[in-house]
């Protein structure tokens, strides 16, 4: 969400104006945060923690510096350690939820964000990230449940209205009309129109709307991914790849973008690039099953049968009812000369295919 940078900037300013009695390294770290010098801030806060591991201010400051460097896994580790020492660390659970959200650990993000919401029930950013995490997990009723009180307090929250329109399709038109009434030339308005055009298969109009949304919020994660989907439907695969590369610059941990880009590279015969992107997608729970399947295909087509078997076994473990995963695994086993395993996988494929009416 594009408000995050503003939130963290203001948080940094607040830290820079901390108590006069703060240790010198904390003061210098806070000043570096306020000036956007993330690495300098990191070093200052690490110096404090080396001598005082329980320093809540240094822990929080270090986490912000790491998040601003997109080192989200490192930030999660710092915050988890800090919260064990100081469970009331100001903003700690929100920052932990944010870091987990960014790495695709949506369930972990929800746990942290709920803790943050319990402590600060009126914090808008916490509630929006919590709603978004539920939405991305496919738990749309929970997403709407989080948004309802937020929108009850402010019917003019266009970001909340956009998310509600995505979570509850039956309310999308009303929410979209409200967005257009409140902010007709906003990112949210263009994003809603792009979603609407895409669902109606009005693809050229969707492209224009997505481009306008990007123009309004060029650093907004997710918009380039949406545009890439439309380009795929238009069979403009190179344009789709360019959008996905831009998306991954903005959000390197996007499992969806990594999965789609890896799949497009696989279809184009770029097996090395496909494997790199699909490995990233496989590390994200929401995209892991599809990523392991396509990773197995990529290894198989590159001639690495052993790696293909390993990837496809992960796919089968995550989605045991996937007929195609069992079929691909049978091919990989056979290429390795493991006839019994190949026949067992083929038998499971045939059983699943028969049970689904030949699909």
C-alpha cells in the first residue's frame, strides 16, 4: 500500500524526536532514519543492541531500517526477538505483521496484525493490512468483517472501499460508484475501473485504466501484476513480462508475480530464468503448489529428471488431488528408470482423472 512509505517516514520523524536522554547511537540512528539513510541507521541501532540487547528503541529502529531496505525476513527476526523481550514494544506487532506480509507469510502476518489491532483498535493502517492479508488468503468474509467498522467510521475511505469492492463482488458496483464520486481521478478509481473492465473482458479499456492507475501511484504494488494478466489475455507476452519485472522491483516477494513470470519463461523455453522465478514463488505458501508443479516441468524439460522428481513430489504433497502433478511425476520417474514409482504415479493419475469425469 502506497501509504506505507508515508507512515514509516512519519514514524522515523517521531523516533528522531525521541527523549533527550536516549543513548547517542539511538539518537544518531533515529536521525539517519529521518534522513532516509537506512544503512547508517541499521549500523547505529546494531551498535546499541550489541551492548543492550533489550533496547526497545533500537529494536524498533533497526526493524524500520531493515524494512526500508526490503530485508523483510531479517526485520521479522529482529522483531520476533524484540517482542519476546518487550511484548509492549510500540508498533512492534504492526511492523512484524508488515514484514511477514511482505514475505508472503500471510497467516503469520494475520497473527501479528491481530495483536496490533487488539492494542490499537482504531489504527487504520493495521486494519487495512489485516483486511488485505485475509483477502489474499481467499478469506473474503473475514476481510469484509475487518473493513466494515473501518468504513462505518469513515465512508470516505477510498482505499478501504477499493478493497471491499474486491472482497465482495456483489458490493463492487456500489463501492466503485462511491470511489468515483469521492475521488474520480484517484489511483483507487482507476484501479476499480481496471478490475471492472478486466472482469467484463473489455481488455483494451482495462489496459488504459491500469496504465492510468500506475500513473497515479507508480510505486503501488499489485497494479503492474494486474496489467500483466490483461496482457496475457491479449497474448502480448513480452508486455506481460515487462510488467511482471516492474512488479518484482516494487515487491520482490510477490509469489503471484514470480509464478506468472516463471511460467511465461517456461513456455518460452527460458528454463534458467523460469527456475529462478519459480523457486521464489515456491517459497510463498499461497503459490507454492503451482510453483512446484511448474518447477518440476522446467527441470524435466531442461533434462534434470532428479530435480524434477523432487519438485513434483513437493507439488503432490501440497496438492495430492492434482492429477496433472501425478502425471508429470510419473514421466520424471520413468526418465530416471524407476519403473515401479512411475507406474504408481500413473495409476494415481488415472484414478484421479476417472474420478473427475476425465478432466
